[in-house]
């Protein structure tokens, strides 16, 4: 046991002063709240980084992280460690039912009367890809059932973590992960491994071709998204932000949402529509008139 690299050197605990220094940096850069109760979590997540970098203390790690070299080389790894990436296929399933039964038919009808057949969706915190691929299944199924519409489907999936984006791009998951996916969707949109001994599946090319991935910090001044979206998913993201950051984010997202578009937030998240150009259509679902 003592021969393991993890046990070669003891690292002193993360002090409250250094934790708060890191917490202020996290809040300023990424909008994520870091109350004192999260000190143990941050210490645990960063411990292996200190060992990997042969750094002797969290203070030394801070000095490196905040240096020009650290910002360039270590910041992406730091982000990967501190962000939470809970995700499931068909998470909060009523949203996808509403998308299928209400939003897509409404947008398709409106587009038919106009000049475009494109439907665009933005999964703003896509994590390991479960949300955008779930949306892709719903959208492809709607298109399959309405071939006369000749729909052009487009999904932008973004996250701040490079690690989860790499997983999402590969689109490879375990059999356990796809349990929430309906059987008919599994047959149509999910491929089993040719090696039956491997407990993995992959999203079909049909889904992968309509989803593109990009790294984005949602609290940056410029989201670097040029197109206007018909649908935006920003679910279970704002719970990590303070109120001013939440308001700034929603304002930015509204600027990227078409009139007649829909914003989906997490079931535990509620918007104050007095300050934004949205009206509530259903639980955690908002419409831009």
C-alpha cells in the first residue's frame, strides 16, 4: 500500500483561508457558489492533482494555478475537478414529453408558414451528452413521423468541462446508463458493441451527425454563440450560481432565443419573469413571445 504514489507524501489539509481564495476565484471565473461546507469536497477532488504535479501544499497549488502557466495548462484540469456532472438519459422526462407533444409541432407549423425548416436546440450544460442525445432522439423521432416537413435538425451541446465533452463526443455508454431510454428508441438509435462481451453501446450516426459540441463558460460576457435558438435547455445549472449570476445568465440566454422559442430550466429552478421577456408555459418551461 505504501508503495502507491498516492501515499508517498502526506499533504496538509486545505485551510479555510486557501479554500476561500479558491472559492472566490471559482465564483469570479465561473459563477459557481463555494460555501464553506464544500471545503472537504474541493480538498478531496484536488488532492490527486497536487500529487500528479508534485506540489506540496494547496497554497503552492494556488500560486501555480493563478500563474500565467497555470492558467494556460492547469485551469482546464481544475475545471474538470470542481464541476459536478450528474446526468441521465431522459432526466426530468416530462420536459421531453412537452418537447415532443407541444414544442416541436408548434415550431414546425410556424416554420412551414415561413421560409425555414430548421429546428435548433442548445443544451447549455450537456455534461457527458445524455441530455443532447435524448433531445436528438425526440427530434429525430418527430422528423421520422413527419417526413413531409423535411426538417433540418441542429443541436449545439456545450459545457465548461473538457473531460465530459470528450466523453460526449465519443457517444459511448454502458448498458446501465441507457436503462431510462425506451425500448423502441434503443432499437432505432443505439448501437450495441460488436463484441458482445463488452458492456457498452454507442449512439447511432443518425444522432451524432446533428449534435455538435463546444466548450463554453456560461458566465462569460460573450457566449460566442452566433445563431438564434428555437429551444434552449439550461437545466439544473442555476442552482450552483448566486442570484446576480442567475439573472445575468438568463438575460444572455434570452438574447439567444428566438421569439416563439422555449427555455427549459431544472424542476427546482424558478424564474422571475417580471425582469425577463418570458412567460411560463408549464413547470420549469418558459416561452418567449
